[in-house]
């Protein structure tokens, strides 16, 4: 299992922020966004396809600290899924986007509140609020 140190988390957060900016900009290249998400997952030591398919309970067993996981990695997995859900929605796959966002919404409350998030990171509460708005059919 890969444990992410503060420097790795910071670099990962910066990469995810770049992906988020691409998603927010009109004409964000879907191929580049997908590639960026895959690269971020690889740096975390996970396979994005597997994370996409897993339910929140399984992801918590693998990555939450009570199961021997890494609190930084749990945050990173939740963040990765949040952005992947936005990617799916941007590509017109509402079912996949909502499913993945719902999984991220289940993970964020389990992120250790004492975790020192990277400077570039959005707080879990902000992500949860955004995911709820999207899942409730409101604009993000």
C-alpha cells in the first residue's frame, strides 16, 4: 500500500486542481482530463477503473484509517471520484456522473478532520455541498 506524505499530497492536489480548471473551462479536452485523472490515480497507487466500480464501503475498508488506511489517501480517493463524476457529467453521462459523485459524497465525511489538507485542496465540506447540489439537480 502506498502512503502519501505531505509533499505527495500537495503535488496531487495541484494536479487535481489543474484538472478541475480544465473541467470548468469550456472546451476542456476530455482526453486530457481523462489522462490527468488516470495519472493522478496512478500516483496514488490505485486504478481509477477499480475505484470507479467500488462502492463506498469497500473504499472505506481499503483506505480509511480504522482499516489501516491512510487518511490522506482517503481524501485523495474522494477528491478523485468527485472530479471523475464531474468529468462524466461533462461528457454527458449523467448516470455515471451521479453514481460516482454519490460515492465521493459517502467518502468525504470519513476524511479525518485533523488531516492537514494541501494548500490547493478544497475542504471536504465544500465538496459535499457541491455534490449534493448536483445530485439534487441544482447548478454546481
